[in-house]
């Protein structure tokens, strides 16, 4: 799911002001920027910094986590760049696809991988070849992590390792003392030496020398025990970094840190003070490292916030906000007999979804004030709508979306669901007049998915763009590159949806898919809420303008991996816009669209609060066959969850079957997903899927189809990830 025109440089520019020349020399900064412009927009990332004054070398690191689609984003990025022609990068792309496969021994056994790039001035314009460090899931048995390593090596290495190397790695796994674990395996793809880096954690001071001796350490160990003693006086955690090839090479890295994040800065500063006294760290570098830790919010940066983070902020609960965190990770000392100690510092940066007050020292703005909403109008009163113009964009409001879902089938009754949603968001509000508001920079992004019921699969992708997206009102059209919706008649009741196939549509698993559908309204436009004003809480302005076509006849073509499927069916359209729609208590919502065979349609949503309650102003509507609308209050609807489903990718648990009762409309319906896994795994995963419906309507048996959207379920964003990604 490549995010158009974005790179790691978008995040890098936010933290560059915190990299003083004393830490990273001015002549090295352009090398970092050049490389970051060629890497995907994935964080965490960081730097390896030599700490002596006469060592200016800096390496750039990038972390690819197991979740949030990062492996597939990297694979897609490689395959759409010139790097795919380089064998090492092509192998890395294949590795990422295998890693993402739930049936692979890599899936679940690797927490993340780190790519490390040497910023060599001679190679600045060449294709960079990274070293790759595999982070093993140490909660699993060693047999599982060993199997993952065995599966990873042939995928990443140009040729199988020698039997001696593989035997020695096996010995490492077997020789780890009780309580210890192998945490990382490093592959130096850019180097000719046949050796792997093996990192071992959780060893006590007294276990280190016997362990090295058992592995065949041939050099003197004089001074090592004294060094370990000093390290454990200052920090509580040291990882052994071994270079294992045809033998164990006499070079030992010691990565020093503390397990508790709150204590880490102070304890690492004590270690750095000790290194300064021993002339292993320049005082000015120690001072710069002390100033590194912190966070930058969208309101405190002097540069633009990355587009994909703005887009994904809409998928977060209202009390989760995007900040660019900065961490001092660890200090590494390298022990080599007959040579002076070497010292390196490792610092990281990356996006964090946090609560207010958790990213000190800088303040965090609320989601609704991402870049500020001063001067933006709110949906705070009933208004007069003007069509077809109001089908188009309302660029003075902060947020807007055009949402199309449908259930369609071929003549042979092969069933599909689809979703194509376009979003618009203001990036930087400023100025007072309407003309200035309309000129504010806008971000457009879109989500697209096809549910193949027969194939039991859910294909999905996303796009983000400032330059290649837009919207117009008369005639209505919204687009991002070759994804689009455009009106076919004057009143906007007929539209054409297109997602180009095959060149414009390929997801990270290699599936090519697209659509070309024509939709025509079978019922009049519905003004949801109070004459189109959909109030989300009792606070003035916590609302949106919300209009729907609840039943659109649909026909056209779906494309799936070379198959062209002529389909017909029904679709639903929602169009909403506003500023600050949700209140601070909300964590997510459940939204239902229902189209019954007796031509009755239903929309209902409820907003879930942190305390487990449902927002009292949650509401809906029943649309009768003649277009008559009956408004629904929360107390008129009974919604019961009958089953749940747990995602193997995000680990979130969602409702997966429902009973919906509306006694005042004589409706008793059961909704069942057509495919269990219809999760959209963005930064904040949500479930959006096609459902089949059975039950009774006005006492008669009825069937139907619909769509359900579930947001805010599962693990709270920021909890767990905040610590894990910075360890």
C-alpha cells in the first residue's frame, strides 16, 4: 500500500533541528537527507553515532515492524523503485512477503527488522545495501525462533551459508545459559565476510566468560570482567553482540541500556559521563545526546506534518494524537583484545499515538486541532442544501468524506462486496476570509477494498496525495490519480466509480484488482439527523452534515487478477463534512447500512465511550420503499453482539454477528459477515465489511445485504508500542 510521494524524509525533517552539528556533522546531513528521500515513510528510525570527537561517522537505521502493514509497504516500495533490480533488495522484498504470510515460520516469530545503512560519501548516489537485523520474539520457545532464523537466511542471503557457519549458529542457540535468550540475528548484506551477528540478552555478569569460552573464544579476556562490573553498576541490561562465522571472531559488542524507560535517560547519562572521563566520548556529544529525548507535535514543528499521519489520525480515538518522539536507545561498547574500547550511541525517532501529557516536554494538541481549527466553521446549525453543488467539496470545513459500499454479484451468483471511500482534510488553516479558506492546502486520501466471498478473501489498498487528488462540485467529481467518482447527470444521482486496473491497482500481496461501476439512485436523497445535521454529542459543533443515497442500482465490472466479472447489485452512498465531529469521551463507533429485499433500508450508528457506555445521541433512520424516512433514537434500537472474531494481524477482537431489533419499525434482523476477515489494517486498524441479513420485517420473513464499519476496537494505540519500538 504505497503512500504516494512520501518518504522517510517527511519524518526526518521534523527531527533534524534536534541534531546539532556536535552530534552529526553538517557535511553528513545531506547524505542522510538523500538516503531518507529514497526510503519508505516508515518509522521508527534512528542513527548510530560514534562518540569520540575524531569519529564523525553516522549510520542511518530504519525499523520495519511486524504490524501496521509495514512489511508489505516496504515490499511494495522496493518493487516500485529502481532498487528491485538489485538482487539484495529483491530478496528483501520477497522476504517481507513471506514474513507477512500467516502460515510462514517467520510470522509471529519476528517482532521487527532493522535496516542499517552506512552513509559512505563515495556511495551516496549508488544503490545502498543495508545490513538487516532480525528481532526475534523472545517470548516464544527457542525452537520457534531458531526455525524462523533458518527460514530467513535462504531468503536474504545470495547463497546458502557454509555448513560450518550454520553449525556454529546452532551451537550458539544450544549454548545459551539458562535465563538467556538470543534476541537478534544480523546479516551484513553489503559485506563480503561470511558471518552473522548474534545478540544474546539476559545473561548475568558471571555467565558471560564461560559462555564465550564454550563457543570457542580464542583471545584473551583480560579486562572484560572488570568492564562488565562497571557496566552493571551503571545500567541494568547489557546485550552481548557476537560475530559468528566459521569461528567466533574475537570482537564483542555490549549494548547497554535499562529496562525501565523512565530511568533510562538518567542512567545512560551516568554511563556517558564515565565514557567522557575515559576519553571514549566527546563532551559535546554527551551534551547533545542529553538534549535529544523529547517529542514534537504538529503545533510545535516548523515544518509540515507527514500526509499519511494526518490521514491516519482520523482512524484514531479522539484522545490519541500523533507526535514525533525522540529516544536515546542504548550505548554500545566494543571490546576487542589489544585495542581500545569503542563507544557508539543509538538514538531513535518515530511517530507515536499518545494521550495528552504523555509526550513531555512539549504540549500535544487535540486531534481536532491538528494544525489548529481556529477560524474553521463547524456544523452547528441546520442549513439549506444546494444540489448538485453540495455533492462536491466543502473545503472550508476541516474534514470530509465520500463513502461508497455495495453488494454485487455475477449472473452466476458469484458474490462480492466493495468499498471505495475518499477523504479530504485541511492541512494548515490560516486567514480569515472564505477565499483564503478555500485556498488552504488540502490532503486527499482513499481506501479501496473488494471482498471476494467465493474466494474467502478481502483485497484492500489505500492512497494518499496532495498534488494528485482533488474534488469539484459542478459537475461533481472527486479523485486521487486514477481512482475517482464522478457524476453522470446534473443532480448527481448517477455516478461512475473507477479504480484503474491493472497498472493503478496492485496490493502488497501481488493481487491486481479494480472496478468500473455505474450507480443510479433508486430513492431520493436522505438528509440524516435533523434535516441533514447529524449531532454526535450535545456540545455545539460536535456534529457533521450528513447526506445519503440509501439504495443505488449498481452495474459494471470488477477486476481480480486477470478475471473480468460483470456484476449487478445495490450500493450505498454517504457524504459527511464538518469540524470536530466527536467528543473527547468517544473511542470508536459501530455503523450499519442495511438494504432489505422488501426495499426497506436502515442506517444506524452508535458511538462507544471510554467507560463502556453508548453516546445518547447515537441515531439512525429507516427509509421506506417510497423514500419516507423514520428517524431513530438510540432508545428505539436494540443491538446485541452474537459472536466475535479476532484478527491474526492486528490482534484486535471485533463483533462478528449481530441481532438488530427496531420494534417501532417491526424489524428483527440478524447480520452475518460474508467473510470473517474484512479488516482494513491501517495504522489504526478498523473492520469494514459486507454482511448478509435475515430476519423479519413487518412480520414477514426477509433477507438482505449491507455493510458494517467498526472502529476503535482492540489494543489501545500507543500502549505497548510506545515502549516496544524504543527498546
